[in-house]
C-alpha cells in the first residue's frame, strides 16, 4: 500500500483496516478539538464510521478520485491529509487535513501538505491545487499561506458545521507558481 516518508520521524500512509483501532482512538481523544472545524467529527462518531471511511477511501484511491493518508509521527498516527477530490478533466485537486492537538506546532502539516502539493504537480501533472479553510481557523490558514498559495476570496456560508453555516477562505496554487517558487 501507499506509504511516503517525509523525514526521519514522519511518514504518510494509506489507511487500512488494520489501522482502525488506532485511528478511532486518535479521533476520540481529539473529538472536541476536531468538532470545532470538522463536520464529520460528531459525538456519535463510531468505529463503524472509521471503518466506512477506510473502505470509501480505499475505493476512491483505486478509482483515482482522491484519497486521504494518515500522518504518522514517531510511529503514532496523529492526523490525516489528502486529496478530497481529483478533477482529472480540469487538472485540479483540493487538499483537506486535520491534526491532533498534541501534534500541532511542529510543522507536520506544512510538511505533509508540501509533499502532497509536490506530488500533485510533479507526479499527477495537475495544474491547480486548492485548500479551503474556515475563516476563523488561523492555524489551518497558515498552511497554504506558508506554502505560497494565493488567497482567492471568501466563500460565504459554504460549509455546514453541526448546526450552522460558516465562511471559508479559498486558496489556490498553480503548477507554474510552484515551479517558480521551488527554482528560486
């Protein structure tokens, strides 16, 4: 299965059935933290929800529709990052991510997203990578900003979060911008 080493302490791996218990435990330990920004994080989140995620993710991976990867830091799963969708006709993708509270502030998500951006442009030969973040989620917004994404605007009431809509900031990066940034 897919596995990508970012550095000596961090790797990305495709979630499999054998990772269910660990992934479920990380979600449950971080449920309150995740509920602030993730509509899938609910009080009734179950091991069956985790199993369904793995099954759907593996199917999407096989069909080249997109996929999520576990972020494993020092041997422990600490979050997810992936291509929410891949639009092959228009050569674009959207990256989504979450990270456990204890793993934040170490640059893990920036490195993981950098790896996916590089993969999208160099391996998949896509032209555009998008990241949408809640306007109020400053930590999440710093990721595309550090990677050189351009802020395109506000998507008003674009996401339903448990009991209300919230606005998203749309960021994008083009292959030409990525290549220029990495040459300089």
